[in-house]
């Protein structure tokens, strides 16, 4: 495995791990400082956008029709399967106050433009944003190919900053379909595309560990200050710093080979694990946890339960595909 492919696979495994842990801990009654600190785990979604830009730019592009067909088979089909299963299971379980209208908003994709974006668990916003990137990718690919790398990064960053400023100006920083619209994350997606185009990733991850430690400490500190003193407005701008800090942590862990084999495996089930783990949390709280509260001793059981569900769903959604087309490849291209 080439070095850049190994890092991306490791990073996706690392990202899904921190995201799942963030949602597990978010469901607990944690003290104030710890409740704020776990938000860093949720920043793993930024790595997925970065890796998606890189993976799509690195994949073979055979025209718009083939591109959308590949995305449908590798991402949308498993998404349809999982959201349908959750919808049907929710009828007898009654875990969510969501019905046919919410289900159809997923299937017909208009969820990304409505206030109902958090149906069947708030985490599905990521799929909506990813689909928006898919829709715009053919245009982005053409523009990045025709533009100098520095210009592409600068322009995309300015667009993201201006979009964030607009959301702040209209007072909609807490509205999910606006604070998670693809323009908010355009800069990190394009950054992944540019780094792929320039073959810069291996150089990026090979700098000294002290460099990453300093960058990580500084950017995480800025992230904390933005959220602490500026609230929801700070959250609109802390993505720039939280992603850099998160990337630094990821690179450090990759360089010291922390849980490498485990994270490479988790990358292979990252999509079903992401899509199902919130349902598992809801089910566990509703039917298993004492007093409907998650405690520290519940976490290992909850993690095992989530992994088993993800492995099973991964088998069901990929069983009829060619064996070499694994979910790891899917998430690389996503």
C-alpha cells in the first residue's frame, strides 16, 4: 500500500472511531469541561470531507454519468438500505418521532434543504452534505484542473468564509441545513483535491512530529477560545482550526502507528458504522440501559454492539458486489 493510501485509510478509521466515541459520550451526563472537550472527536467529519476530495480527485473519471453511477452504487445504495431498515424498525420500536414524510425526505434527497434534516438521528446531515459535493464535483474537478493550486485553495477558503459570514449575518448559525451546507466545508474538500493533484500528501505527513504538536496545540486552543467566547458564531469559524488540529493529531497517531491494524479495519466498515451507530445508541438507551442512561460500564457493550451491527450491514450491502470493491475503496473514492 502506498504511503498516501495508508494514511488516508488510517485517517478514515481514526475519524470514524472518534466520531462514534463522541456520540457515545455525548449521550452521557458529563461534567462541563469534558462535555466540551469531546466535541473534538466530532471533528473527524472534516477529515472525511478532506479525504473525499482527495479520493475523488485520485479516482478514474470517465464522465459525469459514470461518476454518478459509481457514487450511487458505493454510497447511496447502502444509505438507502440502512435508512429503510431504520424506518421499518422504528415502527414497532418507536425510537424516533419520524414517519413516512421524514423517510421520503431521505430517499428523495430533499432532506438536505429542509428543517427535517435531523430525522432518524442528527448524524445523517453528513450524507446530505456529501451528496451536495457529489453534485458539484464535476464542476469542481474542472476548475481545480484549470486553476493554480494556490488560487484554488485561496478562492475556496474565501467562499467558505463568506458563506459562514452570511449565515452569521442572517442569524441562522444553529440551523443545520445552513451551517452544514457544502459551502461551509468547501475549502477542506478542495484542499484534499489540490493535495492530490500536486502529490503533496506524502510530504505533508512526513514533517517533524514537533511541527504537528505545535500546530495541534495552537489550533485546538484557538478552537476552544472561539467556542467559549463567541458561542454559535465561533462554531461557524472554528472548523478551519479544528480541522487543522484534528489533522495534526491524526498524523501524529499515524506516525507512531497507534492501533494501525484496528483502524485500517474500521476504515473498511466506516460507512455502515457511521450510518448505524446512532440508531444503536438510541436502541440501547431505550431498551437496555438502566434508567435509560448510559454509564461508563455501558460503553464497551455499546461499542461491541455497534461493531457487530456495522459488520452485519456491511456484509448485507456488499455481499453481491465484486469482492475487490471493498468499503475501504468506497470511502477512498467518496
